[in-house]
C-alpha cells in the first residue's frame, strides 16, 4: 500500500482519493478548506499559492497527484495554480527531503494549438494560443524538468456528477447548435479521469505524457441530438427558440487515447453515450 498526497483535492482529486482509500492506500487531501473532505481521505489544510502553509507535509510520500484547478478563468489565476502553486509544492518537497516515487499532474488538451479538427496525440506540437493552455504547458515543463520522476495526464473536458448542465439545457430547449461547420470536442467522465490516474500510479515505469480522453471525439451537434433523443424532447436548432443560446467554442481537434489504452487502462465510460446514460439513470433514480 502507498502513501499518497493529492494536492488540490477537488473534483478529480476527491474521486481519486476515495478510489485509492477504498483499496487500502493512505491518502491525504490537501486544500484550503478541507472540512468537507470525503471519509477515507485525511484532510490537510494548506494553500498551494502560499508557501508558508506547506511547511509540514506528510513524510514518506510514495506518490503525489497535483489536481488543483483555478477558481476563476483568467491568466493570473491559472499562473497562480499551475505555475506558482506547483513550484511551491516542489520546493516544499525538496526542503523537507520528501522523495516521492512519482509526481502526477492533471493538465489539459488545451496545450495543443490545433483548431482545424485534425487528430493529435502525445507527440503533436504544443502551441497553445490561449492563456490557459500557455500556463498549463508552463506547469508541465516545470514538473517534467523538475527533481522528481513525473507524469502528465492531459485531460479532455470533464463531465460527470455535478457537471451535467447540458442535460437540463437540452430538456428545457435552452441550447442550440449549428452543425454546418463541425467542431470536435474531447471528453472524459470524472470516474475515468480518476481511474486513469490510479492506473498510471500502478505502472512500474509510466511515460512522461498521456492523453486522457474517451474513445470518441464528437461534435456538439451529435452529443446534443443524442441527449434530445434520450430525453424524448425535440432538438432545438438555431433561431427556433428565443430562449436558446447557440453554443460556440474555439477549440477544434480530435485527441487520440491509443497510448493510454495500450498501457492497459480500460474505460468504464468509453464514449459520451455510456457516460450520459449513467447520469440520466442517476437523475431518474
């Protein structure tokens, strides 16, 4: 059994921590307000952006997962979390002579600059044009060039319990889509994001970078048409309803998860169909 620290123990981190704790691992969850930490995860109150709060980390850590996320969508917040916060943690580990076997970082497919719908994998150029991808890539390089063995999991768009607002928007006819110019999205269910991290932790020699996305990059039109059919409501097209917004997104790429699959990970929710079907079942129950 391993001693594990999850730094920034939020949406992904709590799912991962609960999974590992159920298997018998000792798990600490670090966040600013840990009072509501799920049972099985040991709370550790600290602020990754404040080095003074990181002076007493658990000793003899085997694995560390950096799963922090910014509170706001701006460059300052992304830099604070993915660059400054990560650097603060690495410095604290070094000063306290904690030598983990590996540090894992949850990054994003936003580090790719591709916007024409082409396929990308771990070897594709990383040329982000938005501040989010730029700061994430900066954090990746900081970790991979750092003092500890490291692995980065570049996640697609997360969805799952608590992040299923599309269901309600489709049910109420509040979202429309234009499929004349297809834009591809890449997704992963929260449980698979946590499961992939746990899987990589169990590998003896994981590679530095993996893509964490499901098997099927999909246009928004395909997803929302499927949801409308599953809900038994008519699909809404642009201009059909004054209350519907037309969805737009600048990203447009298809991410390949072949490397993660080849490493042995088996998806619980291989496409959006299985994932959203599970969410619909939960809502019905």
